C-alpha cells in the first residue's frame, strides 16, 4: 500500500446488502464486517437529509445508508488517506454519492466545521489500548485501537449535528459506560439498543443514540436478536429473519418506538 492509496492487487471485492453493493477492502488491514451495516440500518434518515459518518473507513456505513435511502446526502470523514481514497473509489464503483473529506476529527477541516448535519454516525475504535494489544497492521490499528478517547468522538459528533438532530454510535457493550458518560454531557434523549448474539447470551455490541437538545428520559430497549438457535452451527450463519432482511435486503433496523 502506498501512503495515499491501495493498489488494486491489495484489495478484495466484497458483497454487502445481498450484492447491492460491492466494496473494495484491503486483504490485509481493516475490513468491515456487519457492524457498520447494522449502524447504517438504524439511522432514521430521509431523502434530502444530511448525514456525517465520522471515521468512515472504506465507506461501508455511508454507502449502505445511501443504498437504503435514495436521496440522502452522506459525507464521510476519514483520517487515513488510503482509506479515504478507497471510500471515494467504492462510491464511484457503486454509482452512489459519498462526499469524503480527509482529516482528523480532533482538528476537523474547515469545510466540515462550517456545516451542520441532520444525523451523525460513528463506529469508533472498539479497543482501549491501555487494556489490549495493538494490531500489527497500521491501518487496522487506527481503525480498531483507540487513539482518541470516546469522549472526543462524542464531542465532535455533537458539534456537527443540528439542533434536534440524532447522533448514533455502535460500540462494544463493555465500553458503554464510557460512551454514556460522554454522551450525557453533550446530548439528550439517550437510547440504548443492545445487539444480542443469541437468546440467553449477553449483548456484545450496543447502538447508542442521542439528540442534540433532546429532553426525553433515558430508554434501555429490549435487545435486537442477531442469530437463531442456542449456539453457532459450523458452516451456517443462522441469522434471524429480521437480521437477514437488514444484511441481505437493505431493510431498516429501527429503534423501538
């Protein structure tokens, strides 16, 4: 990989949303799984609304959202030039609009500082490197290993979202206390939707949403079940019907009303 782009030989071409999207991803490095797909499916965006994806990587979340909601206006911010370039290439290859800005959310480019968005989304690094080992690949490490505190992600999101607009994060369940503490400073109307791997198992991931200027009380929703059956069956995914609709047919994953 050159410092500013991936060579075609370094990429695999991976299908998302049942083949509606074909996304180039590095064979070695950060590779998106279902997490950004679930995040994108949860956003209550409508045509004409503006969405900012902080740390967009190769563009999976933003492009999944754009594929589900025609007419939504998605902007991505990505600190790693090679991944920002890849997001632009993926948007062009899938004939979808995604405006990608290269920059650091801790020192956001002026072009973004002057804008407000109806929704801000983020899939921040999951691992606190004070408690875990860094990845060998630098691109994967920047995506998965926390460089900026979660509080900085929340602060940046809150600054860019319009009044009454939504901010939605997907994060590991064990990081929820840190995420909640930061969100309570900047956002209101907080809601948490646990993502449960199987019935009877603890949630490993959560979706957290807040609204700028929101005044509703905190809501902890019943969990969204990802897989059928009590345990993993070798060679089979066994997603629930609702999750399959999200992952294969670009269905929404709404927070309960």
